[in-house]
């Protein structure tokens, strides 16, 4: 029988934030498991959490991907002009950026892709993911947690970004929605606070304390509202203080390759992705990257381990990851601005680990492990539904495994 379920996800909450000083309720709620993510940002981690599939299977990883059908593809024809405007006059360049966005809206009817700090001469090679993982049919043929709830007519509500603007908004709406059979609550502001102020900052600690209190009120009210229940409290990844930068464009100054003509780069905050227009460019860039001390190229063995061994190369023909604490400068999100903290490093680094808590009104459920992989969160939630038809459905595509023991259940 389906039990009322509350899932609370907190963005960027590190495992070691759990403490008597900052989070007494969370620390003592249940056995705390270390949650190990895979490589990537929220755009790739959230689909894993709600589907139990890796990016190689669900097709979603980075926010921006390489395509021949970019809404900005027409800008390739004016690439020399946009480059010259950048070199000559930054104010003119900024005006050109605004004009391009407006004109693109007229041409394509939509500008869901924000140019951010992507060089204008490269805009025409990229597109942006249109949907987030919490929308209906977000992953196409791969059903998400929310698609399953819809299919089986289970009343649910998702409360969080992007509809809500603050964690306080999330809390208020959640308190008013506790009667739902399934409630998914996403607190997201800790991420931006930690980016801005750092892991050890008073601002981060104060918000963590606030989250602990907010979650405590939600959980207690939820338990009072329902006789039988499942409660999951988790985070999607951790965070690492910035200790240095890698000036990525300067890396290629000493080799004879040209951006736009020989290769197309996309510089995320900690990950550099490349597409090549000739073999010579790949050899030179790969060789240069392999000599760097602040990061490394990811090859097939690691790509398989992280679930990033795509058949298509929309997310990069070559992927470079910086060492924990190193930020790419400039990158296509913050430009030359250096945040205090960042995520998106190798998942083996403990600063990237989140947490996972579970409690159930049924004392017959046992946690089998001391840690959980991000791929195992979805099957664990489904396991607690205790509905055989749902389990049979998801068993056809999930890549993770439940960490719970439900008497004779082996899912």
C-alpha cells in the first residue's frame, strides 16, 4: 500500500554540515548516509535523482550542448563582426549582445537560451536545455518520479525552483501543502549563498541553521498529518572553497590553433568541453591539456564510471576537469568573476558529497549501507512506495539499486 511521502532536497548541503551546533534536528533524525554524486552540475544531477538513470541513458548532463540547430545559428554569419566589436569596444559588444538576443527572439520566437558570457561568435553552436527535471516528460522516454506519480494518479506537489524565488517561499507553500500524498520540497538558496560567501562563512552557517529549523517544522507537521509515512531528506551535492584559478584561454596561446576555425570550446565553471573541426586541433589541445597541473582530461574509463560515455558527442568530444578548488577563468557563467566556492568537481572528493536521511513509520525497514550513490536515490524512494506494478515498471530502465531492506523485497 502506498504511504504518504515527503521528500526534502537541499541544494549544495555538504555531508559534513551535519553537526550538533548547526543542524541538531537533521543530525539526530535518522542514520546519516554520505551521498556520493557523479560528475556534473545540478542540470545533470537532478535528472539522476528523479529517474535512477545516468546521463548516458537519460541524455541530460550540462545546461548547454553542441548542436546544428541553435536558435542563434544565424549569428555564425556575423561572427567576424561580433569578434571585432569585442576586441575594439566592450560597450559596443554589450549592445551587440542585447541586439542579438532581441533579433533571435523575432526569428525563432523564443530565447529560452540565455547567452550569459558565451562569446557571441560561438553562440550559434549551442543550445540550452528547455526543461528542468521536475516537469512532465522532462526526460522523454525515460519516466521520472513525477511522471510515475501522474500515471498512477497519486496526488503530489513539487515546491521549489524555478517557480519559487526564495527558500522562505518554499517553506510557506510546503507548510500549506502537507496533506498531499506525495510532497517534494526543494530548498535551493544555500547554493547561491555558498557560491557568494564561501563554505565557512557566517552567511552559509546561518542559512544552514535556518534550514535545519524549517525542515524540523515541516517534518513534525507532516508526521502529525499522516498515519503512515515515508520521509526522505537529502542533498544533491556538496561545495568546495575556491583556492585558485586556471586561465583557460591563456593555455592555448602557445599553440597554433584558432577558436571558431579549428575548435569550439565551452567553459563551464570547472569543466572545459571541446569540439574539433580538424584532427590537428584535437592533438594539439589534448597534448597541451595533459601537461597542466591544475586539472586533467577525462578518458573512457572515467567517463564510463561517471555515466558520461555518450554515443553522441553533444556534451563534448573532449572533457577536461579542474582539480578541486580550481575555477576556470573566464568561464561562460561568471566570466572573470571568482566565486568564493564551487561544485562540479570529481565526485571522489569529499567536499562534493551530500547527505541522505530516511525515516519511515514502519519499523520493519532497515538501511543496509553507510553511504548511498546518487543513482540509488530514485530506486530507494520507489522501493518505499511498496507498489509492485510501479516497481516492475521502473525495473526496466533504472541503473541504481535500493539501499533499503523491506522484509522479503529485493529491488
